[in-house]
């Protein structure tokens, strides 16, 4: 992990660049696979973190609330990882359903037997 | 080997493979109630976020008037979570997907709860970064609940 002990965040774009570099540096393969799903959420979280920093600096929010907000931002980022895992499995199921939907319709249209009632839904 | 007896066995095996393949092996099937409840909660959440960013929640006293709407969102998410937790699955991958779906709905509920507690304790200042975690968590929960819809 890079040394961020002297980092000073002044804009969402600067923070977003650092976050992307950190994620891509940790796992190039994961980033390449999930970039399209994660980028929008990462951008929103970077903007939110900079807003929280500015609000704390200006005294609009106190330390206790800032800690709660940042804990929520961290939790949302952790959930984003879970979201990518779920969407990978959902995509696999959709591919399976797509393939066997075609086979199911083929069998149904030739034989009248519906082997996949979840996938083949003839209009009555 | 008796070919006359072998063919039906192959046919039965093929049919079983097809039936197995048609099961929810990687993710649970789409559930309309789950989608309705998760999306309904997300729409309420979007309303909370918009009001907060417009400055309607800057005073903590504004919480009382909104409290029933927070309760409504949490009730919808509780139904969605129970619905997701009981979706039928086939195999470990689909069980994992179901657990992830439950976790995503729970995450949305946790962020709504945290946002409501902040509202009651401090008020919510616009552009303080408080709305985004709730919106992100609930957006992901709603997308996950709808993900299998196109498969139908």
C-alpha cells in the first residue's frame, strides 16, 4: 500500500484518482472485471467524502456526525464489493436461463412438452 | 448392451440434466414481491435524500414529521429481506447469491437507520456527504432485486 500519510484532498476528482489507483494497484484483474459496475459508485463516494471533509472544516457538522457519515460511506463501499459478487452470479444465471430458454422453447414447439415452465411461458 | 433399454435411460438422464440446468443454480429466480418492496423503499429513500439536499432536514426537530416515512421504508425492507431469505435455490452458488441479496437489502436498511438516527440527533446538512451512502446502498439493493427480471 502506498504512503498516504501526507495526502491533502482538495477535490472529488483528486480523491477519485487516488482511489482508482489504489484499487487497480491492489488487484488489476478485479478492477478490469468490475470497473464498469464500480466506477459510478466510487465517484459518488469520493464526492461524498470531500463534502464531509468540507462540512467538518467549516463547522457545519460536528466530529460525531462526521464519524457516523464516514462509517456509512465505508459500509457503502464494502457493500459495493458484495454487489459486484451478486451481479456476477446473477449474470451467470441469466446466461443459463437464456440458453435453456431457447432449448425449452425448441422442445415445446416440437413436442408440446414444457420441460422448463420457469423459462417457457406460452401465452394461453 | 441392450440398445432398446439404453436409449430410454439416456433420454431420462438427458431430461434430468435439462431439468437441473433449468433450476436456479447461480442465483434465485426473480420475485415480484421482493422487487416491489425493495424498489418501494428505494423510492422513499430517494425522497429523503432529495429533501435533505434541499435543506428541509437541517433542524433535528424536522425528524418527528418524517419518522412514519422512515418506518414505512424500514417495514418494506423487512418484508423484502424475509422474502429474499426464503427464495428457493439449487446449490452453493445460488445460496451464496441469496445470502448476498439479503446482505444488500440489510445494508440499505442499516444505512436508512443510520441516516434517520443522524436526522433525529443532529439534523442533516445539505452537501455533507450524508445522503450518498444511503442512496448507493439502496440503489444496489433495488438493482439486485431486479437483476433476474430480464431472465423471465
